[in-house]
């Protein structure tokens, strides 16, 4: 799977990496992403690798230890979106209504 821009796939982040970076429980980054998803564009800001079409690519991310063992479909976030998700995670930690 090639990403739709010139950025290296290694620069893109996974939900597991964001959960770990913020010392949050599994699912925290996903919930934060869902709250701001409509402000971002799939294909440019994030990629979804589907288990039917991208099984080998997902396996490589799993082997690298960058995703949860239970990941079925992989969500990859561009560096700008990853920063926005981390900011949202922090807001959710300090203000549960956020």
C-alpha cells in the first residue's frame, strides 16, 4: 500500500503509538480521532488499510510492533493529524466533556 503523498510511511503514526505516547488506555486515540475526523480528509490526512485488501501491509506494521495485536483494519495518521489527535486526547483528559 502506497500512501497518497510523498511522506514516508514510517512518519505516519498508529493509534497504538498515540495511546502509548499519551500514556492512555487502548482506544483513547481512536475516540479522540472520531471526535475530530470530519475536519480531516481520508487519503490525505489519514489512510485506512482494510484487512481484505491490505493484509500483507498490516502484517508488516504488526511485526514492527507498531499496532495492537488485535488490529483488524489499520488507521494510519499523518503527522499533522497525529498532533491534532494528541491535542484532542489531552483535552479529553482534562475536560471529560470535550
